[in-house]
């Protein structure tokens, strides 16, 4: 369950950190535009090349979070708070924890 919480926290902070890196790169490129123009082009190329990798890594983190949530839900515990949940579950309804009131879909997505 600790793994789920770490992955969930990392997954929720990852887009903001990446946005900060891209904004920092933009500010650096603006400064380099007057001092060393090829540096601006290099930063633009690196930013565009890494964008696909960043998006792919975000999707992998999301898939890992959902996989861990499904595994924990199958054991009958809540991935968020770690308390036991109802063991008899209707597949048409989402999982709902009575303790923390977090709702999980069948795919493991919390909402």
C-alpha cells in the first residue's frame, strides 16, 4: 500500500514538475536568443524530442497506479487508507471505502 501512495503522489506531482522544467527551459531559451542563438534552437529541439518521452512516462505512471490499485482492491483493502473493505463486490458498482469515502472504478482509477 505504501508503494501505491508513493506512485500516486509522484503521478499527481509529475505534470507540474514537467511544466516547470519546460517553462524554465523557455526562460533560458529567451535569454540565449541574444547571447547564443544556436542554444535556443538546441533547447527547442530537446524540448520537442523529450515531449514524447514525458507523455509516455506519464501514461506508464498512470497505468502503474491503476494496476497497483486493482491488486490492492482484490485483496479487500482500500489503497488510500489501508482499511479492510467489503469483500463481496458487485462488478457493476465502483469500490467505495467507508472509512475515507474514496471511490475506485473497476479499472483502479480513483475519483
